[in-house]
C-alpha cells in the first residue's frame, strides 16, 4: 500500500519517519521525497499488515495522509495505446500486452508524474484519496 504524506513547514525538522518506524515496527520504503523549508511531500510503500498502525501514527502527528489506491489513473476513452508511457515511466508500470494494448501495474507507480506530462492524449492523471 502506498501513502502520500504532506508535511507542514514546522514538521520538517522532526524525525517523524524514524519515530514511526520505531513505534510501529513497519518497514517503510520511501518511493519519492520532496522536502523544502515550505513543507514536504513523501510517497511511502508500507506492508499491508502495518497500514492501519502507520496511518494512525502519522495522523496523530497531524501529517496529512492520502492513500494512493490508484496512484495513476488512465482514461481508457482517451488512450490510443500508442505506448509512449512505456518508455517514459522509470519503474515499468506500463507494458504492451499480447494484443498490443498497453497494460499497467499501478502497484509499482511512485507517482513521479512523468507519464502525465508525456502522454500525447492527456489520458493519464495522478489519483488521490483522503483518509
Ligand atoms: S501515452 Fe497515453 S495514449 Fe499512449 S498508451 Fe500511454 S496512456 Fe495511452
Ligand atoms: S507517475 Fe511516474 S511512476 Fe507512476 S506510472 Fe507515471 S511515470 Fe510511472
């Protein structure tokens, strides 16, 4: 399960990730991090059995938590299976299927956004779901 975490500026000096790893025992994998004095945004991957504990631990600390059930969303009405996203995506989310349509495995997505800007048909967008 992937979570998108949004940190306020006053939070970025605190070792929140380390605290939560120690508190929950969850092996968090950081997929993407963008931290600046104005705040931060981090995408983490967490084991399924630790999802509730980790979400609770971040929310107690007032971190905004967004579950990325669908990190990237494809509009199948727009997609023409051109395959451009296959070469753009750095983590191989997309691939041609046997019938040459483009399949996706969004569990791999690290939400970098590259495909959203690269799709010539504007068929891709980043999804979010608040908890
Ligand atoms: S780049 Fe866009 S139109 Fe082309 S296969 Fe990917 S999602 Fe479909
Ligand atoms: S957002 Fe980035 S990682 Fe996710 S599918 Fe698009 S290119 Fe791949």
